[in-house]
C-alpha cells in the first residue's frame, strides 16, 4: 500500500512538473494578454505578457506539452475575448476561437524550440532569435487578414489604443511595428531575466562590461525610438486646425429593426434624433450601419422628406436592393435632390453573416445561417462623398462599413486628400454590451494613424466618436454613467490639420516584407544550421 501511494505521488508530481507548470505559465501569459486588450484598462500588461512562457521555455518542455497547453489556454483566452459572438452564433464563436488560436501555435512551438537551444548563446545569436520571433508574430497577424475567412481581430497593436505616445511610428510602418515592438520588448526582458538568474552565474563576468546584458539596453533604445516622433515633430504639434466640420451623430440603439412590429418605432427613433440634431445646425447628420428597416432605395420617401424638412444632408448606413442583389451600403441623401445615385457598398463581407464563402456555398442548407436580410454582394470600388461646411470648405467623406476598419489593407487603398475624413458606420448591437464596441473602435485608432486621416465612428449602440490623425481619441459619446452603450445623439466638432500622406499609406506593407526576411534568416540560422555557433 505504501509503495502504491509512493508511486502515485511520484506520478502526480511528475504530471504537475510537466503539465501543471505548462498550464500555469500559458494560462498566466494569456491572462496578462487578456487584461491588456480592450475594454480592459491595463495595456501595460502587453509589455510582459510573454514572460511566464519564456521562463518556462528555458526548461526545455516537450513540443507536445507546449502545443497542447498553448492551444487550450489560447482557446480559453479567445473565448473570453470574442465571447460576445455567441449572441449571434455559438458555433461561430467556438470555430473562430479555434482558428485564431491555431494561428499562434507555430510561433509558440518555434519560440520554445529556439529559446531552449539558444538561451545561453552570444548576443548576436540572441539578437537574431529576437528579431526572427518578433517578425514571425507580425507575419502571423498579417496572415490572419488574408483569405475569405480572414479575421484580424485584436492584434497586439490595439492593446495600446489609448496610449497614443507609443503609436507614433505607425504612420511610418503601420500597426505591425507596434506588435513587433511589444514582442521584441518581451523577448529582450526575458533574455535579461535569464542573464540575471542563470547566464551570469554560469559564465562569471571578467569585467564591468562583460557583466552587462545588451538585450536590456536594446529594448530600452527601441522604446525611446517608438516615442521619438513626439519629440521630433514639434512643428506638427503647433499647427492650427485648418479643416472643420460639425457632424450630428445618431446612436438610436435599434434592436431587431426588421421585425414588422419594430419598423415604425425604428423609423420614429431615427426621425426624432435627426430633428433634435438639426436644431443644432450641423453640416452633416450620420446614421449607423443598416439603420433603415427596409432597403432605402425601395422605401426612400420618408428619408427624403425628413432630409428636405431639416435642410441638412444625411449620410446613412442602409441596405440597397437591386432585383435579387442586396448591398450593405452607405448612401447620401440631400435636401434638394434626395437619394443620390452614387453609394458605397461594403467590400469585405462577414463570412456566414452576410454571405457563405466558397466552397461552403455548395453545402445544402448552409445559406440559412446568413442573417435576416439574406446574402449580400460585395462592392468592388470606393465611393467618396463631398460635404460643404460653414467654413467655406468641402470635406471628402470616405466610408467604411461594419468591421472593414479592422483590415489595414482596405483603409490603405483609400485615396488621400488634405480634407479627407474616414467615416465608419457600424452596428455592434448584435453582440450586447460585452466589449465588442471598444475592441472594434481600437482598430480605428490604428487606421487613423496609418492613413493620416481623422476617423468618425457612428455605432448603432456605441462606440460613437472621433479620432484625430495622430491617434488621439478626441471625443466619445457616453451616457451619464460613462457607458458608450446607450440611446442618444450628439453633435461632434471635428477639426484637424492636414499633413502629407503617410509613409505607410504610400508604401503599404513593406514592414511585413522586412519581417519575412528576418523570419527566413532566423529559419536558416536556427533550423537549417542548428549547430551554428554565433558569439561575440
């Protein structure tokens, strides 16, 4: 009996050593990452979220243990991050969590493999490892934005959406540089801790300089580089505002507006809010995504009559239906001419929400999963709208619909002009009040910096407000309790100084290409020539 108990105890201790430490390290790491993501209020956790697993990887865990613990912990993390999808589709939430977690597995596998082999190597090898792993993280995030099932939701860069100081290199290299920096910082700090606890003891320093860890000073230098535009662009900070537009934002918080019993109340809410805003004399009034209960081109009279009565143009998210084809669109209604013939159609549709992607479209009955309006058709081109202001200027409005602002490639294709304003119309009311709106808005901060244009957001339930070209959240609509989720309306005074088109907007994802080079070099050094010895 005693021998059985002793054997059981040894097995349990071995299990905890192999699996318990792994689950604890991965769970703690993803918990830190969860705290750093919106709507959390601890973005600084992104600076050390990898440390628990980096410490564990120095113990040379088995690949099977790494992949299993990372997948289970990552799946739970994503369930918490995008759990609001369950309000629309529980299977979709589970499938999305599995897919996004699977994207991360190659990174953690190679990170564990390379760190366990090279933690005690010289600085040149460690630097190669840090550059390769930071670049690989960027490549994985970029890969999530590709293909018809692409879903680049909450990349590492959006953790800093309320910290504009650290985002000032985004106009040069895109949001990718922030993700690269955060992983780079984590890896450098992890290497520094390893230096203090292990490397320095195994190899006692011969002098003062040999006791130093260049990794730590390198990450500090990178941190200062990320902040440097704040100190170098003094002239830009002193520019006076040259472009102004007053926009009335309707946030009607419409629910199930297509139900016959809700159609009249939905129209009434839009009419009441629009008339209240019109009394404040804005230059433009905007409505959220798909705000009209019926396709606006088939039920246009009430919108045109309202616009004619108030004498102010309306930019509305609405459905357009032409014969058997439906579009999720943005339309402009003018006081004199009514509904314009030109409208913008959403180019990136939600898989299984607005259409069934190939090859799933051949599965019988799957189209019934698509939303209440039916299958949409994607647009192919951008359509801008010009709005005259009281300041004798014309503002060019560039619309995006729903979650199009989470795709950096789409916003980067917009034609820049000094008086351009990006307008994001969305409806996150599907997902209740569990953080979806804040997470969605965080992507707009990155897009504003990448394009060098201010972004105006109009949400059905929230988040409505505007973001400056420098990534500063200038104004957000909130209720008396401070929540962004409420029914209301407000006039926003949007003003900005037009600068030159950003380097990122001109050159696109060149930073991703640079990261690909680092990944290839890292693969060559640590996989094709694993016995290479690089020292200084």
